[in-house]
C-alpha cells in the first residue's frame, strides 16, 4: 500500500466526471487500498478517486463504523434534510455549512464487484452525498451556504 497525493481545489482533475469501473483488476484493488490508507492518514471520513487524480467512480468512507468501499455508487433514494458543517480533504483548513439529505440509499459494488445496497443517515448520508458529488466534478464549496470558515487544526 502507498499514500497517494491528495489533489487540492484548483486542480482540474477535481472538476472532471469520473468513469465507471467495468471490471475489478489488481491495479484497481491497489488503488482502493491506497485510498483507504490515504484517507486514514489525512483523518478524513471520505475520499473519492478523483481526489487522488484517478478518474474512476470509486469512493471510500469511514464515519467511525469501519471502512466502506463504494464502486460505481448511485444514490437511489433520499429523504429529509440536514444542515451542518462540512469539509473536504481537497479544501484543506476550511469548512462550510451545507444542506444534504438526512437519509440516503446507495446502490454500489464493493471491492470484489459484489453488488451492495447501503442505507446511511446523518453523517454517513452526508459523506455518501459529498463523495458521490466528487465523481461528477462537484465540490461542496459550490453549494456552501454563506462563507467558508477556517478550521483550527487539531493536535495529534
Ligand atoms: Ni471532499
């Protein structure tokens, strides 16, 4: 496994549409492992492949309940709404207020291309929406309510 470089806002790759994963290969499995390692190293709750410069529809998420890998995710239903702070590893040191659905159901494949259906509420719903947006070249700063705020970095 290896850490990948996280691309930051201003990098064109973050604004491109990622491509569907057609088959799982050792190379793509390595990418997924690297994404998980990179996400944990950066203390993030989610990472999308375009954030490490790879235009594939893959996201990793961990909201504190263990790693979730979503390949070709598709949000098939959403309910309610939540408004709260959101940040992004590609927009370091900042956060802003974003409204998202409070509950989503996402259809995807896991790292073995096994189909899965995941229902997420609150933080998990927010993370799923945020990461799926990355696959279509969208960043939370596009829909932030008000100004971005500085985040005071926590000591390790
Ligand atoms: Ni992000």
